[in-house]
């Protein structure tokens, strides 16, 4: 089970490796240099996870840009951030199941 949510943390991430019976401590998976994140999403596909977010408008160079991170080991480690091409379109949430198509909104 993988969970993220919007709050003052830098992309909080929690996971359970026993089907939700217990959960690990909350981890912030976005780099320290990025703040004011919005529109976070998390997609699970087998052992691969994809996490995306937008940096809210502000004074840092990444403001207004969309980013993606991925994990190939079920969330144990995460990649460096990958910048989406500049775009005003981004995913706001998704509903997925390993054996069904994803529904993007």
C-alpha cells in the first residue's frame, strides 16, 4: 500500500509492505530545494512507482514546473527528479489497479 497526500511537507510518502497492517514512518521524497508543491500524484504499476508534482509559483527557478520521480523497488529508493516538458497540463489524480487500466483526471 502506497500513500501520499497534500500538506506542508515536501511530498510525504508512506508505505505498507504487509497489506496495510502496519506502515513505515512518513518520508519526504522531494528534494530539500523544492517547496510549495501541489498536484501530487502517485501511480503504482507492479514493483514500479511513479510520483509527480508541480512546484507552486514562487521565486525559485523551478516555479510553475512539473516534475516526475520513479522507484523501481517498491518505494525503497527514489530517482532524482525529472523535469516534465513545460506545459500547463498535468495529472491531478489517478485511480489504478495492477490488472486494470488507469483512469487519469
